[in-house]
């Protein structure tokens, strides 16, 4: 998976700051959080959203787990944000991954 572009990182950081004006800062995670998602053929078992708003109970659960991760037996996060990259056609990998695969996995995880 390619690394994030500078623009995508900046957008995620901007959104983090805006969200933190209405959500407790401790609940807002910028990247680096492993989110377990339902298994689909040829798709990863975990996603790392650009920004995640966790639930208060996730703080203690992640501390007990010893890492920043939300497992399948935990409630889904309150919000997941994916900053998507432009694509040239609907046959691009970005299109399939960002607009189809991730959406299906997040929906099946109970994230709306």
C-alpha cells in the first residue's frame, strides 16, 4: 500500500482539529489505529483509517489489549474517515479499494 500523500495527511490533520472542537480529544485518533474488519476474499483483515473517533470504552479496551486496535469483539468506532485519492478511471486500484472494498468492510463492521 503506498504511503499517504502530503495533501491527504494535511486533510486528515485538518479534520482532526475540527472534530476535536466537538468531540473529546482523547477519542480522536489520527491514523495508526488498527481496525479489525470482516473477512472478504483478497482483502485485508485490518484497516488503518486516516481518522477514527473511538468510543469511550475503547480507551480501556485498547489499554488492556496493549495496542491501538479495535478488534471484532469490540463495538465499532463512532466515526471512520478515509481521505481518498483521485483516480483516473473506475478500473484504478484506488477506486476499487477506496470506494468499494473499504465501504463494504466498514458497513459490515457496523460503521455507517
